[in-house]
C-alpha cells in the first residue's frame, strides 16, 4: 500500500471513530448504524490530519472477529494529540485477536454492542495516560469495555461466569442514586496467567486495587 493510501486510511478510520463515538451517545445500536449516516457525519465535520509520524502502517479495518476491527483496539486520542505511533507489533496483534475472540466477541453476542475505550497502549502511550508499568495493555492482553445495552456490572458478571480471564477490574466511576457504585468501565484481561482475579479501584478504595464480589 502506498504511504498516501495509508495516510488516508488512518485519517478516515479516525474520523469514523469520532463519528461512532459521538453518535453512540444518542444511538444505542451503534453497531448497526447506517454507513450513510456515518459518512454524512464525517463529511459535515471533515477528516482531520495528523503528523506523518503518527501514521499506522497496518490495516485498521481488518476484522479480529465478526464484530470487532483492529482500529477499535489501537486508535487513541491521546496518541493522536501527542504524536505517538501506537502501532502494535505482530505478537501483540495476536494477543489482541485472542482478547477479541475469547472475551469481547462472546460478550458482544450475549449482551449487545459495546465500546473499547482503551485497548493496546504502546509503552510511551501507557506512560502518557498514567498506566501502570506492569499493565497488560502494552502486551495487547487487556481492554477497557463500556457496554451500550447492558450495565457495566452485568458485563462484568457475564464475563466472570462465561469466559476464561486473567483479570476483571471495575475501574473508577461514581455512586448512583440507588446507592450502588457504577464503574466507569470494565477492564478485562486475557493474560495467559489466567489468575481469575476480580478487583475494583475507585475513590472508595483510596485509589488502590482490592478484591470485590460480583
């Protein structure tokens, strides 16, 4: 693929990402949102340009599973803003595929559409967002999930019951009027250690990880 083609692919992919993210706030069935509507949104907002060194040289549209594509695991607004190349190496792509196949896709089929708010993070990006040096994100083992059609706690419980996993972490969020703490997202990991840990971290834990029952 010619470099200009890669550049355009990257720009269009990021524009579509912005469109899907913006539309998801009002359309819960974003997976089935008509392509024409996305194109219209992109045309209205325009595709934005990026420094040459942030261009990814892989096919961002390649399918990892029927419902998840590569771009959903690697596109990062922080990487774009800081000019960080978040291209995963082949070994990490293999891990991302495992994550998609063993956790994300089964959960998607059972509970409906969901967003990957953070997937692969190269070491510079992981440091930029304040990630732990031992995080599973730089290895492609982890993703932060936000479901559209189920609660985050329902997602966490479903994965615990139905998937082989290393960690499920209920991260941050806020107290609801019901008196229950709703996490901002669910961190899931397919690290081959398979520890089966279920943890939480939020203001009530003092910013520290602790075991939690689902």
